[in-house]
C-alpha cells in the first residue's frame, strides 16, 4: 500500500492533468532522450569548473531520486527518473571525453625542425596549400599531434598517410577565439588532439613513403573530377562526390553560403540518400532481369543490403564527418525499417541518429555542423508528420499539373520552414544568415539530386571505358546553372541578415522553444512559440558592441557616428571578417584614417565612438614618448594598446593593454549601457583553457633570429630605427 500523501497528491488537478498530458504524448517521450543528453553535454560546456559539473550531475541524480518516490504507475515519476539520469550522463560523458582527449599543448611559438609521421593530408587547392596532420617522431618536447600548412609547391611527390617526413616549421599553440562569440579553434583542437598549428618551410624531405590505399582514394577521385571539370564547377563537383571542399574558390563558397546553398557542399543526407537510392534501384533492376531470382529471393531486402553497403562506403570515402555519419546512421535505420516493414522516416529515426552521434562524439553538440544538420532534418520530418500538412501534400488522384503545383508548394513550404529553423543557428555561430535560401533551394535541390549527381556518377562509370566526356560536359552545364543561381541570389539586395553576437541565453530560448514546438503533438506545443519570440526579441534588443578588440590587441573596430571602422588599414581578410561579423555588419569595414573626425598618424589613432566616448589606440611597434602619451590618456575614456602602457596612463574608463589582454583575450565593449565582454573568464577551468604544456627546443636558426631581435636587430641583422615622436603629433 502506498503512502497517504501520494494518494492525496493523485487527486490534485495539476497532477491529474500532467499524467493525462504525458499519456497523450506517450509516443513522443522517447524523442526527448537525446535532447536531455544534449542538455547535460551543453551544461558541461557552459558551466565553468569541476565543482559546477559535479553539482549538475548530483542535481540530475536528485531529480532521478525524486522520480522514484512518486507513484510507480505514473509517467511523471518515470520521466523524472529517466530524465535526471540521462541529463547527468550527458554532463559526465562530455567531461570524460574531454579528459580522454587530453594531450600536451605547445607552450609558446617556436621555429623547430623535426621528423614526423603523416596522419592526414588535406589539399586546399583554392589557397594553393596542403594541410598535414603530423605525429612528431622521438620529440618529447613537441605535442603528439600538430597541424602544419605547406605551400603546394613545397610538398614532395608521394606524400600520403603513413609517410615519414622531415621539415622545419613555425609552430604556435592553437589560437582561441579572437572575439567573444567568435570561432574557438582552441576547443576544437583539444578534442582533435592537436597541440600546435603553424606553417612549414621548404625544403620538406620525404624519408619513407606512405600507404596509397584508403584515404588517398578520396584525393585521387577529387583530382580526377577537377581534371574533367576545371574551375569552380569542378571544385563543386568534387565536393558533391567526396566532400572535399578545399578547391572551392572563396567567392564561390561565400556565394553558396549567402544564398543558403552551402549545405549542398557538405556530404550529408541529400548525398547519402541519392547514393542509397541509386544503388537500390540499380540492384533491383538488375536482379529483376532474372525471373528465377525475382520469384525465389526477397529482392527488396537484397537491394536494402546493397544500399547499406553503399551508405557505409560513401561515408568512409567522404571522410566520416559528423553530418555524413549522422546521415549514414539515419540511412541504415531507414533501410532496417523498410526490411522490417515499419514506417521509415520518423522523428524516432532522427532521435536515434542524434543519440549515436552524441554518445560517440559529445563535443559535436556545440559545433555548427551538428546543429545545422539536425535542425534541418527535425524541421522537415516534424513538418510532414503533422496531420494537417501531411493531408495537404499526401498523394492523391489528380492531374499532372496539379500534382506538379502541389510538389512545388511542398518544396517551398519545406524550404521556408528549414530556413526559419536554421536562421537562429546561423546568427549565433556566423552572425549572419541567408534570407532567400528557401527560393533558391526549390531549384537547387532537384537540380543537384536528379541532374548533377546522376550525371556525375554516370560520367565516372563511363570514364572507365573512356566515354565519359559528353556526360561531363552536361554535368558542367548543370553545375554552371547551380552556380549562377547561387551568385544571383547572393547578390540580391537584402539577401543576408547580419547581427552582432547572439546572447547565449537568447539562443537557448530559441532552440528550446523550437524543440518544444517540433517534438510534441498536443496543443501544449504552441507554448514553444512564446519562447522563440522572447529569444529573438532579446537578440534584436541586444545592442551592437561599440568597440571590438582582438586578443593580440593589434586590431580593433570602433563604431563611430560615420560607421564602424578598423584601426589598421592592412588588416588581413580573416581579421576583417571576424571584426565585421562581431559588429553585425555585412560588408567591408573602412579604416579609421578615412572616417571624419578621427585623427591618426603612423603610431596613434584618436577617434570618438557613436556614444561620445573618446578612444585612443596605438598601432605601431615604435617608441612613443611616455609623457606625451600620459597627457593624452588623461583626456580620453579608453586607451587600447598591444604593448604594456606606462603606469601614468590613466584613462577615464578603461585601460586595455597587453597584460589585460593576456588575461581577458578578445574584448567587446558597449558604452551604453556599459558592458564589457571577454573571451576568457576568471574561474573557467575547462581543460583547453590551462592545458598541460611542452616547452619546445628551438632550432639553431630560431636561436640566431631571437638573439638578433633581443639585440635590437631585424632578421637581416640591421638595427631598428627607434623614434621618440610619432610622425606628426596628434592635436
């Protein structure tokens, strides 16, 4: 007999309503298992230290214990028990994965000569670079895995996975995020086991050759396709076949991103589905030619097995990235459902794919690739599982014209829903999102699925007998049309929405509301719209930062009355992109020298922000008279320098110099309301923040160069010309 308080509790209206609602949603409850697991993983990345992670897991265990004391026959108790355990498991899983991936990181930049074994070779043809992932041999002073970029002309012939090479490179620790909210490669490198990155120098000596099978097949196939189709079309064709995007020109890649067609370049559900469908159709047609086989064998089962092998092989060929693995798992589940006679494409299938990926690679949750791919699939399946939408677009007896219009309407509605689902993810990770992607995908997806990919596959098969040229020409024409669509849509006015960094809380509200809307089936689901609206309102109401400073202090972007401008005119493309994205601006940023009201010379720049705050920044490595600099510091609100400022430099609000930036990383400042956001946070104990380090032994060349620098000389041994005043003084 149960306790009396619980018997009384069952009579409460709220308890009865909750049990009735969960009973109505019983088929949807299992969909929340990967969501709760992901919540625990996200909590590990958001919370700062082991005490917080332990507290979260204990809280999950407490919720599970609370579920045990509720009536065992009710769904509420089971939901709390399972939910608490899964959420705690997610946090512990991410913690375990981070500790398991632990590897030493380079302590400081250095030029070193070393011998290493090649683990991976990636050709970045568009940048004329080869990227090598290397495992140094017999070098205890170097991390176990480093990543080096080499000019294509400096790479010896025959280099492949398993080869041993000797080279000299300038290595540095993996860089963190340049600004708050920017891409953090340091975290990605930690889970990849990469402890240093850099650039190699010629000569590179091949000590022993590597294996030519396996991973080299992808490179050879990509090279063959680019030989048949030169230019951007061939690079896109290679990406469609193998997932190798290294040869795609930057302007083409940018056009695909701005037009909402970038998902076509990553081997994912569209490509796996096409490969599986083509394989099954071919196997069925060939086996059906034999009447005996058609009568005695279950041809659909055999075709499904062939499709599964095609999915696995294609995933291996494309490099087994997260979207490809997710799509492969989903395809295998669909094939299994077809064999068992069950409904194939459901949200349960999507949940199973997400669960597999999160259990194997929990860190994938915080990556844009995982979020974009699963958001798109969840939106599509949830939309077409709805009774009303399913009724609108269900097959029926009607004329060809109406069937075509219904199909186009289905594509348009699906595209709009997918774009709405991907919009907040694009704004959070990239600070911009395409607005016309739904219209572009109406033509681009059928063109890619039913024209480009079949022509490419047939051309590759016919190349075996030397007859593929006509099909390659047709494929090139189709790809030309695809690229024309991408460039036209990308150039359309208002094609991209740009916003500054999206607050993490707003992003959580939007994603949580979207999942609530997609995974439930009763009227309670519509409460998710309120969460989405609040999150988007919070995002729009967040002001753009007035001042952005990179982690090295060399570059900044200031929002003035005339627009946002850069401190240094010669900033590189990467720095310009990061600063423009952080400022929420789609386009090139001018230099402060060209902004009305700013006063700049070779060493200093003085400008007034739109809020009225005065900002002084140094922009050269030359000596500036300390007394003159101190006088200017007293007249301004903020002083920024990549060097250590004099003790007497005391601005009214903020003093940001090298010692500050070493603790804070990149900085974003808003003057009204006053707010300062930094990349680094005090008390953050994630393992990539303060990793175990190795001090490298520099090469002889590096020691000579550092010695000349210490003596006040440049690389050629000449003394630097030190100036005591800065060009024309600021007035």
